[in-house]
C-alpha cells in the first residue's frame, strides 16, 4: 500500500500457529484507511499453514526455522522493515479500518510521544463461546478504563517511532512470552518517552476460549512479573495490571478463610465478607458487562473473574517466594 507521501508505517506481525486468524489479521491491515503501509510477517517456525496463508496476501513473510518466541520475531520484523513508524500487531488480532491512521495522527499531533497503544474491542474476532466473550469484555473494559498516559505497552496493537527503537534497541530476546518481554519493553520505552493509550486504535482479538488455557497464562505471567514489580518500586500494580490488587486480595482471602466455619459458624462471616468485597471491587466492570451483553454474562463474569484473581494471587505468592531464594529469577529483567 503506497500513496500520499506521508510517513511509512511498517506493520510487524509475529506469528506462530495462527492459521485460523492470520488471514483475518492481514485482511484488516490491507483494508486500512492509511495509505502508506508495508507489512512484515515473521513466522516463528509454525507447524500449520500460517506462513503459506500469509504469503497469499503479498506481504513480506520471514520464515524462521526454529521457534524462539515473540521477542525474537518482533526484532527480526523490525530489522526487515523500513517505516518511520513501526506498528506492532499480533496475528490473532484484526484492526478496525482506521486504526493505523488514528495511531499516526496521535503521534503527528504529539511529537514528544514515543508510542501510542490501542485497546481490544468489545467483541471477539472469532466467537468461540461464553468463556471467550467474558474474557474479551473484561479486557476491553480494563483497557478502556486506562486511557491516557501509560507506562505499559500493548504490542498486540500499537505504534512506536523508529527513532525510539533505534535509541533503546529491540526486545530482550532472553525473555519468552511467559517472561513478559512486552511488559519489559514497554516500561523501557516509558523510561525515556511519554506513551499514551487511546480508544481510537481498536483491534479485535481472538482470545483463548478455554478456562484452563487462560488460567495457565495468568499463572505464568503473574509469577514472572514479581521481579519486575519489586525492582521497579515506582510501578503501581493497581494502575498498571489488568486485575487489580483489591480483587486479587479479596479472592485469595475468601478462599483462605473457607475452613473457618468448621470451627464456628460465626466465622463464616470472614469468607462471605471477602467474597462480597470481591464483587464490590468489580462492580463497575460488572455494570459494564450488563449494559453491553445483558444479565446472562454476569454470573460467568463473576465466577471466572474470581477464579482468575485467585490464580493470580497464588502465582504472585509463588513468585515472591521464588524471588527470595532464586538469584537468577531476581535478575531476570536486568539488561546485560
């Protein structure tokens, strides 16, 4: 796509076994209202037809022979691209037609900004049922509540100036997806340049639709984030995390106090009180879900949110204990 002589935008898409969505992703890029776009897909040794499908769309496809994770893939995509602006997009996300144009506008109107991040839309890219609908709505609500200046990147759909990347280097290739390479890089950018999150850059996500897969992802990411939050004392989890500390603490305490009624029924007030506190902490989000999807999603939203918050609390506890005894874990996010 070429055209107006405006800044060239390089859309960099890391991919691994996303044959079911890569076509939808690329169709959304080719349908952008912004005219000056080049597309680079880096296939991370997929075992399905991801690379073959991507090649049908006429974009540059880099096939890797060994799977090394999104940090390596994004860095290879950056190296193969030439745009003044690099728009990072996940291969299971499809952009709204004006997403790139709006991202460029934000950067053009705010020369000091190093990056602009979008948010997920309120509907799944591919609707696989109730669990995914709840997950997508929760993510959309949390991101929409955090518009404006931010220190957390959203590399599933966001734009970074190339001068920023040239100055800071690329992603830390020692960090896999479970080690939060995207979170670390976003924080690194924020240390040197203002960043902003906007709801004018929308991407529709094909999120996980199995509770076990979502829970595993939360467990791994939450545990591995502990060294980052401890070493960066100015980072406030309450503002930056998708699940807020009050919800996580309430879910943990409600579960931890469940045995108390065995000693006295009067002690049942403890788990019931903490369960109520969890719901109160989530009330605004629940109101949004009711307004958006109706009453039928409220009970699943509460129960799944509780389960995920409980999992995160256990993972955070494990990560904290590991931080105390494992020097390598403590140094995970220290750049060489």
